[in-house]
């Protein structure tokens, strides 16, 4: 029997039992839809994490003083104040560190800000004009303070959008930080959460002003230095350059003796990403099991079909159907159930992909790969689980099959 | 006259040990071209087993079965399917028509398994021969029992087989329809077709030229 007729015969078998075929198809439909949706949800949250990393700046390195083992004595990072303005200036030298784009030394203090309307407690950083570039931030309103402002010890402050809203201030207004009056020079664009800290709730003032009036301490020492590389691909070489340069200026000869720590800001977010990946795999596995259950449903219904149609199978054998003809006929029936279920499953997944974000906060990003894999798996499921019933049909002795009627 | 089939000391044994049943016990039979043979016997006499072997639906445990000169007794499932498709036309007691197919689609079935050309034309010609030219598009459940059996006979003839093997073809029919069906079988034989008719009813067997009686797995031919 040629393939076209085998196919038509198989299809006719399915249409002969419409309700049963539809119910079996549902099993595959939900399996495929579940796989596509869970992978889509995983993809969406992974995209979100990636967006957060991008917002944070994958180019950003944070240098903090001290090391877990400095001079054989165990201390925490930041336990010694060994970073200086000279270090920052050295790193900013393009001749020594070509892959470093911007260097921003930072001093930091927790301060209470008071506006005419209310007060608000947040982190205030003192830094240089390079802070904006190093953190890959942009301005919502006003402008960032300039190098001249740093030299002048200007009492200017740049606020995060949340801080500005909560204080109820705009560019040009005055806020008091630790009893010192500052003028709001600019407001930063929103970036959202950046790992442990809220990037929208902060204040930045010229580092000189901060050292004079807020944090105190030596005008030469800084708490940390932010370094951004020229691009995300040069972060490795920027790291090397910063490391080498500081080792030399600090007179450190071995990595173990380093009195500073360089950390890529994106490292802890990659942890978040791997958590997302694990969750996606977990969810997709559950979905895959439902696809498997759907496959077993196909096998079940095909076995019923073979048992019910022993008469037809016997007749076809008597009329000259070979075991191969019957095997193909029943395999096509099983595969059709799965493929139709798979295609409807894609439709259901696309629909769910629109509805879920509409009614919940969960994002769904459906990409081609899981769709193709799910349908491929569905078709394979139909074939695998169709083999046993089909082989049973092919093996039936024609006489027994004929007598069953 | 050519020989269509020959059984040489054929036995068929089901089960083993104490449960062993000799359904056929050393049967020899020759059927020639143009023969009309009736196999008569009560149930349990080995009649059905004989039909299964003659129809290449089953293979003998021992002995030799030659069909159109080919030894089919040791053929595999694929070769047997080919013999059934090309050389044998079956007519069954319960008609065995597929209910979701029209009459001509049912008749077409054996041709599908040999990928023949102009299947519809061939099917319609044979349906006309059995007097159903005006019923070709009807489903089996829209036809009477006699008409259904005529569709089944058309299906048996559509491949122009060497042998028509009818197993209790009148078993499910009223007496009027039975007479029609037997008349068709006789006409076929008169036109040169080799027919084997299996029945428990001696009155039905009377239409045949030769009558073979089965009893306890053996056969005996009555001379007419």
C-alpha cells in the first residue's frame, strides 16, 4: 500500500472515533503547551536578569581596600583603608590602562536628608564627575556635577529618582544633608534594583565636599574605586590592568599579598541567573512529565483501538495487508494524534503567552527553539508509544482477528 | 486442466503435550482449475482449520501445501500476504465489510494493497457483475444482508484470483438471499472460476461439483 493510502486509512481510523481522538489529543496539547509556557516563563525571567546586569553595567569593577588575607593576617574586605586618590588617578591614566574607560573614587556615608517638605535617610556617595560614566547612568533632569565642581568643593547633590520623589524636590531645590545645605543639581534616570542596593535611592556629591563635610577622614583616602571597562568584552583586560597597576603602586609582589580586592559587579547576578536557569529546568521537567503522560495516553488509546479493530485488522490481512502495512497504518494514527495535539499545543501556548502577562506580573517569552523541540518530542512520543500497539496489530493472527467479530 | 492447489499429508497441531489437539491429521487434497469443491462437516471437525490453511491464513505444522506450484507451507508473513492478495478471494460469513467505507471503497481495498491502477473502474465493473451497479456509493449499513454479501463477493473477485474461498457465505442470510448468493457462486464457477465453499449445511454443499467431508481432522470425498 502506498504512503498516501496508508495515511488516508490512518486518518479515517481517527475520524471514526472523533471524541476519543480529541480527548487523546488534549493530553498531548497540554503537555506541549506546558513545556513551551514554562520554558517561555524561564526565558522571560532570564531576560529580566540579563537586563538588570546590563542596567548595572557589565563593564563595572569595584575595587575595595583590604583582602581576605593581607600580610598573613586574616581580615575582611574593606578592613583596611589602603585606596587613595592617587590610585584612582593612576587607574585613569590611559597609557597604563587602555581598557579602562572611567574611574570613580567613592566615599560613602548614610545620611538623613531634609527638604522643605520632609526628611529621608539614604546613602550619600562622594565621587568625581566620572561616577556617571563608570556606573553607566544617565540624567533624567538637570546635570551631573563637573570636575570644576569637585575642585571647588561645590555643595551640589545629584539624587536618584526615588529619593527625589520621596523628598519632593526638583532640580534647583535645596536639601540639607547632615545639616549642610546642598543644591539639587540633577536627578538620575531610573534603573531599578541593582542586586543588593536600590540604584534609584541615593545621593551623589563631589568627593571633596563629602570629605570636608560628611565622611571626614583624610582627603586622600577613598573607600572604594569604581572602574568601568571600555566595553563588556574588555572587562577581563581592564581587570588585569587595574590589578597590575595597583600591585605595582602598592608595592605588592604576590597575589596573596594584595591589599585590595577587585570584584566584577556582575558576578553575584550571574548567581541569580543560574538560580533562574535551575528553576526553568525544574519547571520544564514537570512539564515534560505531563508530555510523557500525554504520550502514555496515546499508547493507551491506540491499544484500545487495536483491540477494538481486530476484525478490521484480520480482514485487511486476509485481503493482503502485510505486517508492514498495518504497522505503518497504526503508527500514522498514533503520530497524527501527537502531531495534531502538538500543533494545537503551540496555539494554546501562544495564547497563554499573551494572556499570562496580561493578567499577572509573570512575563512569558516564547522562542522558536522550545516550540520546535516540544513538537518534535510530541511527534516522537506518538511514534514511540504507537510502536507497541502497532506491532501488536501487525502480529495479530488473521484468523483470530477475523473470528473476533 | 491445471492444478490450483495440492495438500500433501498436511497436519495442524495446536498446543503441546496433554493439551495437544490435532485439528488436521494427514490431509491430502488436490483442487484443479475450474473445480467447485464444498467442504462439509460439523463444527470441531477441522473444517475451519482446513479453510485457514487453504486460504494461506495459517501454515501447516507438517506436510506440504502447494499453491499454483509454489510451496506456501514455509512462507513468511510477507510472502503469505502477497499470495492472499494476488491469488485468493475471500468471502466470509459475517461479510467483514468496513462500515465507514462505501461499497466501491470496500471492493477497492485489495487493490490498494497491490497499488493497482484504475481501482475505481475495476471495482465498479465487478460490482456490476454481482448486480449492484446502482448501490456503489452506499455504506454497508444501508444495504441488506444479501447485498452486503454480494459486495463481499465483488471484493473477492476484484483481484481476478485463482481461487474464491467462501466460508459459510450463507450463514447469516435468509433463504432467499442464500439462494441468490449460491447462484452467483455457481455462475462464477460456470465462467471458469475455481471455488471452494466451506459449510456445515449439506443442502448448501449440494451446489458444488465435489463434496469433501471433514471428520476428526481427516477428510473423505464423496463421489457424486
